[in-house]
C-alpha cells in the first residue's frame, strides 16, 4: 500500500478541488492519504471516502518558525475551530499588508475581481496572491512571483503559538507532528548542528516527526529517523502535494523516489481511517 500523509487541496494553497482528491490520489497510485490543508479543515468537510483528516498549522514555537501537522483530528472540536477562526483573521491581516505592499512598492493595484477571488479563499496564503501575479503575466510561475514581488514584504508575526496549536490538536483527538523539520519547499535545509538544538526544544511539544519528505534525500531521512527513535517520536511521511501549485508528485516521500514500506511509518498504527 502506498501512503502519502501530507496533501493539500484548494481549500488552502493546493490547486485540486478537495472533492476530487480521492480520485486524483488513486490515479497516482496512492492508497491512503491525509488531507492537511494550511490552517483550515474545510476540505475535510466535503471530502468523502477513506482518508485521514488532518490540518497543518503555521506556528512559532519560541523562536522556531515551523508547521505542525495534526493527524486524525475531530474537525468539529471547539478548541481547534476557535484556533482556525483566529487564523483566518491573522491571514486576512497578512493578505491586506501584502496587497498594500504591491501597490506602494511595485505599483501593482489589484482589480475588484482579483480581490473578490482572494477574499473568497477558505485559507488565503502567499501562493494565492502569487497566482494572481502569474495570471497577469508578471511571472512565469508562483515561485518566481513570490521571490520577485512578495518575499521582501514584512508582515510581522501572524503565526499560532506552538503550545496553543498543539493543545488544540490534542484536544481534537489528534497527533501533533513536526512537518518537514529540516526545511520545507524552497527553504535551505538545516544541518545536523542547526537542527538538533531545535529538536531538543520541539520534542517537548510534538509526538511525531515527518522524516520522509519529497524534498529530502535518503541520507537526510536516515538522520531524521534516528532522531525520531532517539526521542521516542512517531515517524510520518508525506509528499507535500499541492497539485499544479508545486512540482511535487503525489506519493513521493524522498528525492530518490524509493518506495517506503508502511512499517516504516510508525504513526499509521496510531491512526484510524
């Protein structure tokens, strides 16, 4: 069985409709997946079939900027719902700062239709704004658009407190897992010397580590697996699939495209489908 525990829909910054994800995953050869949209569970409300309900919360743990995956959450849990509502306000503030930045720094003023589309998103992120710029022909892809027009915009801290996020996940019956801990898409990967002090701090919060990841090579993965075993953490793995918004195939859990046996993903035995 092929597993992918890190998948996004267009309810956050993926391109695929959540209703179509099961079919898309099946065509990609993925037998079991987790829907883990950024700071929203709206996709989980509409998606049918056997899958793992999840969320990816954008956090600040002390001075560590990170994403915390919550697996197997009750999407109607009051504490998680309240946190997500708080996140909508934070994201709206960040979006408005970026819109103002585009106008004042780059002379780019968005149309009413573009603004209406952005404000209609369940969980609006930088990728959505970048896609607007790509559609205008100002960049060839969203990565280029973000680097050229958005990355220098200072939005302040709009992240959840890490402890608050983990409490909400646990309250919702979920398992908190540190996503792509060495660095995510487009980020420089941390060295062993940089990562271990962060893991010392994070291990008090999380219950699992995303060791298998589409942008990590097998050397990096073996290091993370050793860390997870040392700290008694569950081992997870996912592609970080975003459809057309990122060049990551569903089900890819390492750069070498090696198939990963289910037994290596120890979190699976703690999750109910």
